[in-house]
C-alpha cells in the first residue's frame, strides 16, 4: 500500500504510476477524476446583461481549477445555447469572470467546462437575463389617417432598444 496526497488539478481519466527503486510500473487500470466545475451563484452586478454582448459576468462556485486553468462557459435556458468562450479565473477554484455574446432571453443558466469536464447547468434560481426590450417610438405608414384596417396586414415599424441580435424570433 502506498499513501498519496492529491495536488491541485483538473481533469478525468487520470491514471497512476508508481516508481520504486528506479523502476516504474505500468499505468493503473482504474482512474480517478477531479470534480467538475459547479456554479453556485452569479454576482448581483451580473444579473442583467446587454443584448449587444458587451458585458462580463462574475460566477462563483467550486472546482474551477487552480491558477492557469482554462475555463470555458456556455449559457442559455438549458445552459448551452450561447457559447461565451474563455473565462478569466479571477480566484483559483472559486470565481471566474466570463464574457457574454449578443442575444436575448431570460432564465439563463451557466455551464462551465475545465480539464475536459463539463459541469451541470447552474439550475433554477442561479440565472441571469438579457435586458428587456424597450419600445421608444413607432411608425405606422398608412395612407388613410392613423387607423389600422381591421383586416390586418398593415406595416408597423417599432423603434427602441434591446431587441436582441438579428435573427431571433421577435413577438410583437
């Protein structure tokens, strides 16, 4: 029996080798893994993010890895719709700052990956959202006054902020 202490690290499928008297044994068949990253909270200042994708989000949790670990993030209603990219490990093992991308939506769960392992989505109650859309004005280019036809089909232009990037469904 050999007793060892683990070192700070990340990853899974890690196998052991023992060297005794200058002779190295084969890698162990059983392997070990470090815990996958877990998000336990989102800083209050990160609760609402810009639809332009220009913000950063501070995530707190466990098992993010030691200094130098590359941590990536994704987020969305299931924790996977938007790929945030590489985060900055602000405090080893427990705090990361992640970029956002252009988008729209609410109840955004965060999922972190490090060392080839992906954690579970942050879950209900540990979410943030994009800014809500705001209509500042509208334009109804109709020929006969300011009334719309009851048959529908009239064109209406809405102006405002935080409508999200080009492409997502917009319901008006």
